[in-house]
């Protein structure tokens, strides 16, 4: 635009010098011709569209021409004045070094606020602001409120009450479940597998494998489990088991001596021990149904290999969907009245 304006001004200057050298008669004739051309163009063009350089030239020439002669322009006088004001404003307008208003909140702060609100539903925006301050992020409480509001969270600490999922997740660290499942070997010999699963971490413990499960054998496996758990036994409060006759009184005594309460599931209610039942389905689909088991030693080696993989990798995906569906339905009936 600047180059076009300079070129246009140079042309007008040259034309002015040429006009100065002409006689008055030739000037008058040329003016008549130009006026007639303008009248013809005005009849053909309803609204001319001047370029910015044309506006600048006309606005500058209007200052040299008396106002009573402004009728020669193809625009109204107020348009010329507006163009002149825009030129003056453009001259005294400086580019802004930074946008007006407060600087935008960093993306990491916005994500941290949303994470605090998601993982701690009982925190209000004041509590979240305090946690951010403790981490070294200096933001105003109103900024935290605005981030929560735009993200669809209620800034007040009453976003959600205690749900069954949250209740069971909090209680799961104190619960352990046990159950049997059977495997038929390639020689049609049935083996019984006893396992325990911690509901909080979904860690599975292989208690033992036998072809003839008896009450004394089951009791001994319970003692072995408590020895393996060590100090973690102190945080356990409940043991969920079914009403299988293999779980004799001595089995229950091993746990009650450690202040662990026995919760027996209702008759024919597998959903009451849904997490253990779900793991049985997983180990069958992913392991034992794909292999021909030769005997007890072979089954022990296969299950130990699978458990090492499950306890380090697979249970992470299981925990992400914990306490849902039939697990919640069964555990609500068993734990809600106990805690």
C-alpha cells in the first residue's frame, strides 16, 4: 500500500507540473472533458469502490480545495472527513507490544485444576487454589473458579456425593476374597485350585493345587497365606468366601484370630463374590483353556507364570474399571452393613 501511494502521488505531481505549463484555454477544455467523463461514469457505476491509496489522495486533496467546491468529489463530504480522521488515527496508532488484559492461564495449570476436581470431588475451588499455591502456581481464586466452570464442574465442594463405587473402592483395601476352580488334565484327572485375591490391588495369590481338597489342607493354605502377607494382614478386615463345605471351622479360625471377619455369600449367588468369579473367567479364557494340562506340577508352573504377568500388567486395566456392574451389586449387600 505504501509503494502504491507513493507512486500515485508521484503521478499526480507530474500531472500538476504539466498543467502548470499549459495555457488556460487548454486547461478549461480538459476540465470540461473530465467533468463529462465523470458524469458518464457516475451513470454507469452505482457505487465506486476506491482503494486505500485513492482514499488517501482524495482526503489530502480535499484539504487544498475549498469546501464549497467539494461537490466535484464522487463521495459525500462526511466520507472525506471520515477518511481524513482514519489517516490521522493511523498515524498516531502504535502497535501493541502485548494484548490487553490479564495474561492467559498456562495449560499445565488448567489441566492440574481439572485433575484435582476429578480426583477429589469434595474439594471446592478454594481448596484447589490452596493446593496450587502450595505447588508454586500463583493464580487467583477467581481463575480457578472460572476454569472449573468452563470445564463443567461445580466450583462448590458439593459436586457429587459419596457413590457406591467410591465407597467400595475405599473399603476394597480391607477385603480379601477366596474361591476354588477346577481344571481337568489331559488324562481326565480333576485338580482343584485355591486362590485368594485382594480386592484393593487385585493381587492374586495362588494358595495351592490338589486333587483331593480336605478341610485340613484348606486350613493349612490359609495359614500359609497369612505368613506370605506379613504386615499387610493388619489392614484386612473382611474375607469373602462361599458356603463350600471344604471351608471348615478351622479355616475360619485362622482368619478370625487375626481380627478378620468372615463374610459368607448367599446360596447360589456368584455375584456376591463377583471379583473372584471374574478372575476365574479371565484365567480360563486367557490361559488354561488354551493349554493341555498334564498334571499338578504342570498346572502349577503355568499358573505361576500367568500370575506373574497378571499381577504386574493385566490388573492395571482391571483396576481402571473396578467396582462396576455385578461387582458393585454383590459387594453392596455384603459390605455396606458390615462397615
